[in-house]
C-alpha cells in the first residue's frame, strides 16, 4: 500500500532485484516463449521438464 500511495499504479510494479542474471537474453526468451505456445513436436502429447530443458539448452548455445 505504501508503494501505491507514493507512486500510484506505477508503484505496484515489481522493482528490479539483484541476483543471478538470466541465462537467456530477451531474444532467446522470446524464442522459447514462441515454441512453448506452439506446443511440443508432433506425436508428443505435452511438454515435460526434460523436453523444456533440452530445448532451452539448444537455444542458449
């Protein structure tokens, strides 16, 4: 509530935090988002954590 009072709706947005930087840049994250929305390969019923890990490793190379 204090952030809202101080900065109105803008104060409700998450502030940037310190920590480990992302492994993927913005373009790579967008690519991952696209193929997640498209779905897994034909014949694969759904994404598994293993498939996501493999595909993400391919993108980050």
